[in-house]
């Protein structure tokens, strides 16, 4: 058997002990005249384990020559460390080199730019920053499931391949088995999708919401958590072509119920990360975003204010700020507007509700004023919008009129309309882009740095 104890467990030991076995990768190797030091990390926690290697060890030369980044299996005695900042060190009795590392190993003991590290996504996870980021991502994902499961929600696996564009934006990756130099065409020259694998036009999903609604109208409360895709040619730090979405859908919820669930959800996930990733958050606070821990603690205890879109536009217009995008009723709120509202106006999380109906998706409930829809966006400092949701339009005739207004064909949404024909109820839901949440939780400013292998225009490496 090769594996030993996790370094996280070893460092949490109540007292020194003998016969400890651990495996890990060398963050650094240094020698002095009388003793040598291996600094090992196995990814289980932020902290490293210092290993003391005596030059009398039989394979000492091999151990020292293995190189930074090499992998080791160490057996020894755990003893108190005289060095500051570490409780224990491991006095090695045996060290096995599992895999050597060439001198060209790119993660030497110095700071590297995030841009440089993106070129080696297969190795960057061994660095301090990305180790912290992806442990936070893991904790946040676990917290998502725990939050909903504790409340009796059903996890639904919605399709990755779909025939409907949830948003109606047309920015989908196409799925086809056609040979691109032999695409069949109809008599009028259009692509004949009836001869394709699914006998219709298909693409990678941009959202599991519509399918999620079908389950909400059977199980009452459900959530999805899976990959989604957008073929949007955008190179901003906030956009990726492949990302993960969390989308709860709830029957018998109005917009106010939706707001309360989203508030509790954000508080829960943030609190869980603060409690389970304390060392990682402390490091990111020091190296990535000073004040990160304090900001996250404020979210846990924040009021989460609510403001209508009309009130938000009025506040923006009267602010005296010079925005790049002019402020007027009916506009889409841009990131600069969202951040002003969250950071300067309320200094905390803010729900903006009741948007102009022309600016939001077809499925949102039309309010009684016939001018706005019961949409909601959660804005947070530093990021802007982090959650988007709405009460869904549950009235058949109103929904059919919305489809027509958005130039969408009823026959493409026949099953969605059926939900309004057979036992329709008021229902609501929201979507959270998981990577944006991880950006918020870690202080990272680029979405490419919070997803293991980023997919962006012109980039599908690894």
C-alpha cells in the first residue's frame, strides 16, 4: 500500500506520534551542512508539512536530486517544530522518490502572474493561489448541495443537449453529426436538419431552467447544478464559453419567496466557505484581495436590501456619476451601474426587482402594470450581478403572447406550454453562475482563474 495519512490530518494531530506515513509533492528542497528540508503538500489543505531529512539516509543523494515538484512517500516521526508558524515537522526515517521532476519545472518558489499560469492549467493547481481557489470551489459546491438537500429539494440532471434556446438569444454551440463538407440542404437551400442525428436542430444547453420547471411542477422544489455553454464571442474577465449553473425552481413561490431563498442561499454558502476554508481565505485575503474575509463576513450578516428597477434608475440618474453607459428607464443595467448601486449606494447586497418587460426573458411574469416583469437580480459589491431570477409566467395566454412578442415559435415550446395547461401554479426560480460565485468568494478577478480548464473564444487547450 502506498498512500498514507493526509497532510491535513497529520497537522491536526493532537500530539506527536511515530510511524507516520504521508505522500506529497515537494514545494521546495533545501540543504544545509547538517540537515536537509523537504516541504511537502498533498493538496488536502493550504499548509505544508516540513520533512527533516538526515544526510545519513541511505538514498539521501537520490532524494535531494529529485527536484522541486517531485513526488515522495515519507515515513517518520511527527515531532514539535522549533520553527515559527508550524506546529509539527516530520523527522524522516525513510523517503521514497515516487516521481522525479525535471529542472524545467515551471513552478519555482517565486510569484508568477495569473496570465502565465493560465498557459499551464495542468500544473497551476500545485501553486498556493490555485490550491486555495479550488479548495474554496470544492467547499462551495458541497455547500450548494447541502443547502438544498437540507431543505428537501430534489436534484435534477437536466439535458446538456437540447432543442430549445432558453433565453432566445441564439448563442448556442450546435450539435451535429453532419460532415461539414457534405451538409444536406432542402430545395430552398437551407440546411436539412431532418437528416441530422436528432432529426432537428440541436445545441449545447445555455440553461436547465425550462426543463427544471417541469420537475418543479411535480416535486415542488428542485435544483439543477451542471455545465452550461454559450457561444458568445466575448473576452471579458466575466465570461466563459463553458461554465456551471445552479438553478433552483420552486412551485408555489412568488417573487418575495424567491428573494428570501436566494438571500438564505448566499448567506449559507458564504458562511460554509468561511468556516471550512479558513486558511485558504486568509491566504487569499493577504495575496489576492485585502479585506476579503471581512467582506465575506459582512455578507453573512448583511440585510440584503430590495429596490425596484425604477428606483434604481432614479438613484443612478441623481447620483452625479459619469457613467460610460447613459442612464435612462428601459436600459439594461451595466456592471458599472450594478457596482455603483451595491458598493456606493447601499454598501452591501441589493436585490433589484421589476424590470421593463422588453428587457427580460419571455418566461418572466408580467406585472399588473403591463410595463414590468417580476424579475430580480442580486447585486453584490465588487462583482455586480451574481444571481438572476424571476417569478415565472404561469398564465397560458399571457405566455403565448410573450412567445409571439419575442418571435419564438409555439411549436418549439409545446411541452413548456403544456405545463400551463395542466395544473399551472405560480412558481419562481433563479440562476447563479457558479464561477462568478467562486470569484466573489475568492477575490479572483478573472473567470479563467476559478474554473479548472477555461473555455473561451480561441482557447480549448487541455
